[in-house]
């Protein structure tokens, strides 16, 4: 692989950062978590995604010899989705303890989005390194930019939303429930893509339905995520007038620290 090919592979970082910029632009007044710490979360989850990728390869080989459709479902929901989402939650729990924990609902939401994008960023670069020519590169870049990366964002965003609700509003689901839903989203997306590749010819109609579902899931998910983000911002803003002047001043100082 030439140096130019390696440099082109770095283009895989573009879609995750574009989506994060959009998420942060929803609320211009976000001061917490600080941008520097948010990107440390990206770095941490990006680094842990490398051993996770090796774990997935080993697990995929172990289940790859099983009968279908069990092998595909285990690969989609367990060896890929469950392993990755558990790693993201582990990073969130380790990196947001004590004083580093989110102080706003939208802050918790952003933490989860950055954790998800850390995985997507490294996955994109590794995927771009495996292309044979520019046509394959363009195809893979398009598919990952418009399908896979938004799927990661949706899974992370749902987890972050439920985590925020549990942390600030005593919601009934919380981080554990959010993890389960993220695994279902991630695994369902993987299963539909694998089905398109592996279904025999006599099931072409089902393969087409899976392809449509895989394309629709990230797009519909982003629309839902926008609504959920708006609710978190509204609730955060509604909390501000209920504080006294001394509490508001203390909150500003804490956010800028």
C-alpha cells in the first residue's frame, strides 16, 4: 500500500467529526463537558477500539462455523455490537467519574456521542486501508459516511439520552437499559447488512427489505436523535431560572473551571 493510499484512508475521520460538529452546534452555549475533555473521550474510545477489533475477529472465527442464521445473528449482535457497546460504556464509566461527571443532561449526551464517534473514527480509517482502488474507496467512504457512522451516532446518542435521564431525572432505564437498546440498534443494523450479503438467491425479496432497513435505520435514527437532543436542551434551559443568582454564578464558575 502506497503513502498516498494511507493518506487517503485518513479521510475516514471526516464523517465522525462533521456529525460531532453538528451535534455541538445544536447548543452553542455548551460549556460542559469542555471541548478538550470531550476529545479525550474520543481518543480513549478510539484507542480501545483496536484491541476490541482483534477480539471481534477471534470471536467471529469461533462462531463462523456454526449453522445459519444463528452464526450471522451471533456475529451481528454479540461479537460485534455487544463487544463494541460494552467497551464504549466502560470508557464512559471510567472517564466520567467524580468531578469529571457531566453536570447537565446535554453534557451527558455529548459524552456518549463522543465515545461512539471514537469507535467510528478508528473503524473508518481501518476500513479505508483495505480498499483496492479508488472506486472501492469512494463506495466504502460513501456507505460508511451515510450509514455506518450515523448508526454509531444513533446508538451512542440513545445511550447518552437514557443515561442523562437517569442521572438528572431519576429515569427508569439508565445506562444499563441504554446499553441494551444500543446493542439492539447496532446489532440490528449489522444483521441486515450481513443478510444482504449472505442470503441465498431464493430470498432476494428479504435481502432487498434488509437493504432498505439498513439504509433507513441511521436516517430515521438521526431524526429521532435530534428530537431527543432538543428535549435535553429544553430541560437544561428550564432548570436555569429556578436557580438563585449565587447558584447561577457558581454554576458558571464550575463550568469554566
